C-alpha cells in the first residue's frame, strides 16, 4: 500500500483468525451475514450493477475526497453511520475508493466512554463523539478488497480504546432503505462477516499507535500525519465463507 504506515505495522497473516476457536453461534451469524453479502452482490449484478455503482447512482461527476452521499448515511435508531470516498488515484493500491464506518454514542454499549487521551475534548453535542470502526477498500469492479483501521486525525473521530471499539461492532446496523437498501444491508453484513478480522485490526491499531508514540516522543500521536493507516488486511468474501462453512462442518 502507498499510505504512510506505522513502521511496526503489517497486515495480519492469512491464518491470523483461528476459526476453530470461534463459538458455533457466532460462526452461524457470520455465515448468515456472508449469505446476505453475496445476495446483495447478486441482485445488483442482475442489472449490471455493483455496490459502489449503486451508491453513486445519479452522481454525474465523482470528486476525490468528497463524501458520498453528501452528508453521509445515518441510522437514527442504531446511530450507525458510513460514507464512501476516494483518495487521489495511485495513492492506494488497486483501490477505487473506500467506505468509512462509524458508531455514535447513543448507539454504543452501556459503559463505553472516550479514551482518556491528553487532548480529549467532548464535542458540544455528546452524540458527535463518534468512533470509527473500520474502513473497507473497494476495487474498480465494486468489490471489497481490503479492511483497514486508521489514526484518529484521518476521520476526525473521538478516540476509544480497542476493547470498547470491538464491543461496538455488533451494534453497527443501517436499517433503512435510503439511498440504497442493498448497499445498507451489504455494509452491515460485511462488518458481521469479517468481525474477527476487524477485531484483530482494531487491536493492531492500538499497538501501532503505542509503538509510534514511543518512537516519536513529544508529538501528538493521534494528530501525527505521518501515521495514517495503522493496520490493514486483504480480504476475500468467498474464502471467508468457505472457512466458516468448513469450521461449522467440522463440528458436525
């Protein structure tokens, strides 16, 4: 990848997640999420579409850095949020653009609080203290190719410790049809399908930030533009579904 990465950070190996240790109930939930993700791809492909094309339907000119749709997509019940955008072409390997996913405080589990970092300031509206969950990179064919976690400045989020961010993942849900029912269902399905990998990336994010802080004393690590993407992992939907099915089959 061409992004600036923490020097101690690397993508987890393909077998970083031990599917044999995942509880059966969670594997079944992941399998159901995988089926939903595949179904969203299928129904869009029936008319020659894909996830990115569906979200950008009606957009005459696609501008780098702009959020799509304008104002982001919010669920007023779950307080989940996401948007799609792109960096200048050539700065991210094989990527057309990527989704950023978030959860706002009113949708967070009870007891979750922002991390006690030195420069923390609570927003005027407490529900604006949102947390970034994971980014999903997409290729030119509208297919997901990579998951990644970022430093705080990248999305302007409020920083939460890894354990709290991982606890937020099951609460991410866009349960309405605007601007696109299949895209909304797809992105929630992706967070559930790849939940274990996302949890790993969140843990690596915190370790990368701490490593960077130690190596660069006197700098505000959360606002350091030299640390952008803290962790990333290439993904394959079919391979993930196959591994889930094999783990379930092994349990009879």
